[in-house]
């Protein structure tokens, strides 16, 4: 029996996978279509924008950098979103009798199908048109776009194949969960860069682009510009570089692919050097109170460090809670009151407590048989949170105050921070019991499909309620600041805020406890969808 | 027969259009090794979830050792141990930490928890991996650590959902040994399975479930009746005819391709 060509089979497989994206429940289908439409719309707008910028100064530098960023995006994509493309995982094909060469060809062809490649083609075509002048340049442009796209796709495939062992291990999946942080930090860097460009002009890009223009796949687009300038030799060299890169990437990919297809699956073998460390009871464990309170606190604190999802959420909260007040104070636009941001961001961690447990919540549910149990459980979780949050919020407030030199306002800023924290703990405990939702453990999503509405009610409803609950302290602050002689009494806001916070938290826990005890099966059902 | 460990009356559960459990009545005797058998999708997991208080039934009552599961959770939860199927553990804890956590949540004194944990880890052959995170455990090790946390507070009734599913023969033998020792002391084990040979060799009392209903209950001999094995009796009970596969697959086997 002669082997039929497998390239069409793989292309059809990819098309089926894309089409199957539509065969899901209502909300998911809408999200799928919406994201595809938005991506394409964005791509077309970018292309039109690039073409409109044709002939502008520094456009050559811009498109070269854009292509480089695009290439980088393709390279890191498989590391952060390993499940993004199911055909990316060659280990799924391991049982099939396939030869490496036709397989590489087929997989490469299949990777060209999809929203991502279409998006990339739009951007690359826009870039080529933006810098092309004259027939020769357009001809080179066609070659450059195809070459750059192939380099991007082969890059992604090579990275995925080379790291499949890491990606299929637990550590790799943990890493993928932290990708949100990289993106958040990347966004800050881009933001900072854009601000600098805005103040000093696109000319800043030129020296960078001179270097990047020699790196594939950006060198392909660089070649289009070189032809337009009449430097045919440079253009040929740049195109050759991209071509060579493509050959090397495919060779690397092919080699890893062959090894993956012929060697046993490594995901079940223990990774070298991962001998279990002795996890002795930490000093902290002995300092915590006995009984349920200490037990729950210890587990919560361990999860902050050990569970990638929880860790990512905490690091984000800690970072943003520090960055917003301190950066604003640094730029001279800040106010002491911005320090409340730290308390607010960290207070969010009290929300959806049981969702953070995932379906392991059954262990908790099996041991809660009264309102009292539920109260102690929730209170212990709030204690664990306070153990980190209270010193941190205080520190951020003091640092912000010190940077602004506004020491007179320190007591009221602290009082407001504590009041906000108390309100967040209270509303967080209540919404945890009333509106729990699942947090998927894999990938970057924080809400299971179909529960987005629930998450919005929980977080935003809770935050608005927290703000309303804080209103008395805010009103008192304003009143003391505007009334004659009130300044002498602003120190009162610290004890008042702290006491108010303690009262709110206690009340919130008291209200949440019976809800929790009564709704255990419902909560378990809601948090087990991840 | 003595008192009953579990008494279920008129238990119903519907998920949307699908009726998972269609009004079952069941009385499980105390002090026995009880098998709840049935094909996949028969409603075994749903039933066990409702009996253990992890899922709220649409109708019906459940009593465990004489106490209503939904009205008297204090009495029930202290007396039962559960190993559910398809639910996670706190996997970012090590095996030992998980036991320490579960035992203390159950209200046992810390020193006692640590003593029992050491013994359970030893007997279940997990001592070497006790400091590894549960997330890195194999299926068999997970089932064993789950069993250890279910036994830690010495429950009167133990509910195990598919405790041998995906477990290697060595771990299975270990689990078996622990369970046999436990029932010999007068405790009750209720476990679900679709592997008849296993049920036949372990249980002295069986309840057969199919399509959300109880088809038969009784001692092994009663349920088996005239049939040569529980497997055959089961197939007859659930009405699965053995299809004649003679002519359809005539190309299968032999030398030619």
C-alpha cells in the first residue's frame, strides 16, 4: 500500500480543530468568534495604519522592529501557551508510522493555517508595502513576507519541539501559569518605552533598528527597504540571512522531532536531580495557634508560595500595590491616599477563597459540620492574609508618605488603608461563600468558562460594596480635613479606621460563616469546574 | 443481620435533562465489605457523593449509622471517611503535610495525627515519598495517600469511589491488605467498582446499579445466584447481550493484511 501524502491530512486536521472551536456552548462560541474577529480587525487596522505611514520618516526602523517583535512573539508563544495549538505537540503523533521529512513538511503547512498566521501575514504585508518603493522592491517584498512568515512559524515549532519535555512536565506547566506576570511586566516596559518615544521622537529607534535589521525574520523586511534604497547587495545579504535562519530552524526542529518520535515519553520519568527535599515543619508552623486556625493558616501560607496560580495572584497584587503609590509619588503626581492601593490590591486575595482550593475543597467540606467550623475556617484564612497584608500595607503607606514628605497625613492614610482592608476582607469572605467560581489550574485563565458573570459579581460587586462600607471613614477624613481645627484631630483616623476595619471583618466573617456551612455542596460544585 | 450502616430512601438526582440517580432505596449492612458495582455512567459516583454529603440530592433521605446526613452533619462527618473519584487533593502539600493538615482539621491532637500518619505512610509503602509534593505522585500513590487521609480519624464507615482505578497491582495489594484488616475489626467499607473479579474476591455484600437504579442487592451468593461468576450474573442483570461478532470482523486476525 503506498502512503498517501500526509500534508493535506494535517491541513484538514488543523481546519477541523479551528472549526471545532465553534462547536461549543453559547458563551464559549461567542467568545471564540469575538476573539477571532477582534484579532483580524486589529490586524487589518494595523496593516492599513502601516500603509498610511508609508513614506514617513523612520518608518523603516518601525517596521523592522515590529517584525522583530512579531518573531519574538512566535518564539515565546509555545512556552506560555502550550495548549494553544494542539498540533504543536508532536508527542500526540508518536504512535503513527511517519517519516520525519514528510512530517515536517505537513506540520509546517498545518501551522500556516489559523488566525495567528493570518494576523502575521497582515502585519508583514503592511510592513513590506510601507517601505517598498519601485517594482523590484515589491517583488522582493513578496518573497520577504513569505520568508518572514515561514521563519516565524518554524521558530515556534522548533522552540516547542525543543522544550516539549519541559512543557509536559509539572514544572513547565507551573512556569506557563506565571506567564501572566511576564506579560504584565512586558506591558510596563512597552508603556515606559512608548512614553520615552513620545517625548523624544521616533529617531530613538534608528540605532536599534540598524542592528535588528540584520536579525531574521526582521532582516527579510529590512531587505525590502534596502532594495528601495538601491542597496541590492545589502538586500541580498539580508534575505540570505533569513533564508539561512529558516533552514537552520527547520533542521533543529526536524532533529528534535525525530528524537521525540523515536524515544520514550519523558514526562513520566522523574526529572534528574529532583530528589524530594525533606519538608520539615517550618518554624512558622510552630508559632501559629493550634487547632483549625493554625492548620488552615499554615496551608494558606504554603499555597501562597507553592501553588503557581496563587503565587502569581499574590505577586501581581504585591507589585501593583507597591508600584502605583510609589511610582506616582516618585513622579511627583502622587498623594498619600494612593497608598490605599496596596490594601485594596491585597484585599482582593480574600475573594473566592474556596475557588482557590479547586475541587480539593471537598476535604474542607468534609470537616465543616457547623457554622462555628465555617467561621473558624474563614477567620483563619483572613488571619493568614493579614499576616502578609498588614505589614505590607503599612510599609507601602510609610514609604509613600516618606517620599512625599507628608508625615502629617500618615495616620489618616493608615486609617483609610486599614478600613479598606477590613471592608475587602468582609466582602471577600461573604462573596467567597455566596459567589464561588472555579479557577482553572492550567493555562492563564482565572475563571472557568461559563462562570465569568459569577466572577464579575464576586469581584466587582464586592469591591463596590467595600468602597461603600468604607464611606463613613472616608467621610470622616474629608470632614476633619475641611472643618476648621479638624487638622488637630486627624490622628484619630488611625485608631478609628483600625477599629472600624476590625468590626467590619468580624461582621463579614459572621455573615459568611452560616452561608458557607449551609452551602457546602453548592460551593464544591461551583469550584470543581476547573 | 445487625444494624445498617447506610440507609437510603427515594434518592433522586437530575443534572439538566439527564437523570443520574432515579429514586433508589438501599440498605447497607454494618460491618461488611460492600461493593457498589455497575457500568460507567450507572450513577455510582453520584450516589456516593450524595451519601457522603458532597452533593445535595433533589429528593430522598440518607442516613449513615443512624444519623441523617443533611440534618445531622456533626454526627455523620465525624464517623465517615471518604475517598472520592475525580476530585483533587491539596496537591501542593507533601504526602505527610496533607495527612497532618487533614487530621488536624478533623480535630485530632497534633501528636496523635503525626503518630498515625507515620504508621499509615509506613503500611501503605509511602514512607519514602512522604516529603514529595502530592502533585508529583503517581495514580497509585494518590489513591494510597487519599486512603490514608480517609482512615486517619478511624471512621466507622469508609466510602471509596473506584479505589483501584488506575492502580498498579502492587499498590492494589497494599490497599487491599489495609482494607481487609480494617473490616476485620468490624468497620464497614463501601466501595464502587466496575471490575467484577475484584468485587467478587473482596466483598461479602454487593449492590448492583445500572442506569441510575439498583438492580440487585444481597450477599455475593444471593446476587450471583445460578450464574457461574458475578460477571455473568451482572451482565444478565443489566441486560447486556453478548453480540455475535462473527461475520462483521472477518478480516481481523490471520496473516493477510
